[in-house]
């Protein structure tokens, strides 16, 4: 019997990247546009704490409308679109199959942008559902988001099902699960059947799980990909990564009720949420150990790799915000921090220091591979990094300190309410200054992206960041 002929079925990384190039670029460019819009809206909202009589004659500029528009532009505009771009680029590489139906994915991303535009304009016009993280009008914008997200999700799940990899790397688990979890929690949160206390409980079921099952899931999927990829070494423990994934899936769903400690909910519901929050130490520890041990002996690489610089600090922020969330879930702590600026600081550690930093690092890695040329100016990357790090550091430190002082004043029955406002006022000034710094960082990032998109493609040998090694795909077999 003669030996079987060697397979000639060879797929290069360029072959895997090409179908997803247009949807990824559309997602990244529009995400950065929403990052700028959200930054300006957030800066206006922050300044209104310092100058409450400023710009009050025009209704769309009032705090209640601007703050909601800022939150939704950042969550559904910047962060979600960046994650869609990462997903359509990442999954094909990991399952060894080109993106299925790329035009459907592009259409979904364009439609998602349309939904965000309609939603933000509706919020500025005063049309809102009045639920945090669910402010968009559910009768118009939410169906658009479901359809748009479904279009992208179908292409990704179709790519996973048609993949030819021998096993699914943990990043695929996180990304694929996110596109299953998100429509479930989004539809549940928007069902118009809940009233009163039930509505509050469902609201925080959605808001907390949007962070854990959408933003965190894809964020961790990106971290698990880029750290080993840039270092050229495997993740420390594949088994540990699966432990982190499955314990996140089991424990996170019940965490949201700790935001309602002291509210008119059954004690068993609040206690269950506190216990689930404490159990989150398992996935957090698993992820933290895995990421740290993967970096051991290679931390010096943060000096020259912008991707690692942002992604590793984002991973550290994930550990920090998770431990802070566990700490805040205890009743003794929550009595002080609830209804204070501490909560705002906590959410920014998660959404900005973790998710946004990971997205920054991911974009720095992916864009050159999509457009065929490297970033033109390392100084702009350095400016972006240090402005973003300094801005979010000052923001979080100021609001954590101001929030504790505010909470202690609110708890003292001998202290008038005005004292709690005055205790937080200096820290709110630091918050606004930090907002200016963050906005400057985003302008630098956007300008650099514009520069790289305008440059001519690289001519001649492949630049050093390009990996020319082919991905050899085995012929179809019983395992496929």
C-alpha cells in the first residue's frame, strides 16, 4: 500500500484575513468616530458638576440627556463596534476558516451604526426608556440593534461551525459565547412586562451582565489571543483558561443584584447575589494567574510592543475591577459607597481601564495587518498611551476618594446633605481635568489612525510585523 499523498491545502494568514478586512475596517473606523463623540459628551456631562448653570438654556445639553448619550455612545458605539471588528478578524484565524458571509457582517456593522445614531439623537431629544444602560427607545432602536448584532453573530457562528481547527482555543469560547449571551440578556432587559421593583431587578440583571457577558467576554478573548501571539509562547495553562471561562458563565449572571442592596427586594435575592459576587474570585484568580504566568520573564516587552502595553495593563485592570466589585458587594462596604461617585469610578475601571485598553492594544495589532502598512509614528502611540493611562488613573483615584468622603458624609445624620456635596466637589474638578486628558488621548489615537489609513501600501519586502508563515490546514476528516 502506498503512503497517502501530502496535502496541498494550504491557507495563509492573508487568505484568512481578507474576507473580514472590510467589515473589520468599517467597525474600527466607526468605533473611533463614536469614541470621539462619546468623549465630548462625557466631558460636557463632567463639566456640569463643576458649573451646574452652564449651558442650561438648551434642553439637549442638560445633564440628564448628555450623560445618557455619553454612556450609550461609549458602550454601544465605541466599545461594541471595536469588539465586533476584533471578532470578525480573530475568529477566522483561530478556527482556520475564512469569515462566512462577510457582506452580511459588513451590513450588520453599518446597521449597528445607524441604530446608535438614531439612539443617541433620540436621547438628546429627550426620548428615553429611563433605565440605565437601556436608555435607547425599545420600540425603535433596540430591534435595530438585535437585527444588526444578529447579522454579525450569524457570520461568526457560521465561521466557527465551518472551522477546520482541531480544537477551539479559549478565545473562540469567549467570543462565540458572547454572541449567544448578549441577545438573551438584551431581549430580557427590554421586555416591556416588568414594573416597579421587578423592573429595577431586571435592569441590573442586564446592566451587570452586559459588562460580564458582552464586554468582558470579548475583552478576555482578545487578551487570551494577543498575549501569547505577541510573545510567541503558549498561554500558561489551557485548563486554567477553561476553568475561568466556565466559572464566569456559572457565577456572573447573579451578580447584578448587589447594586440594589438596601432596596425593597427580598433578602434572599440580595444575599444570593452577594454570594455569587464572592464566588467570582475563582474565575478572576484563574484568569489573573494565567495572564501573569504567561508574561513572567517577558514584562520588558511592554517597552516596545504597543499591543502588549495596552493589553497587559487592561488585563491587570480586569483583575482590579473584579476584586473591587467583590469588595463592594459586601453590605458593610456598600452602605458607604452606594449612591456615590465610587460607583462611577468602579465602572470606568471596567469599561475603560480594562475593555477600552484591550481594544486599543488590539487595534494597534490588527490595523497594520488589514491595510498592509505599519503605524507611521511611534511618538503618537506613546502620547496616546501615557495620556490615556494618566487620565484614567487620575479619574479613578479622584472619584474613589471623593466617593468615600461623600458616602461617609451621607451616613452621618448630624451632617447636612450639603456637606456631602462639598466633600466631593474638589474631586469632581479633578474628574473634569482627567476627562480633558482622556479626550486628548482619543484625539491623538484618531489622528494616528487617519494617518495610517491615508498612507500608501508598503512596497517591497514584508514589514517586520507581518507573519508570512502559512497556516497548514489538514484535509477534511472525521474530526472536522
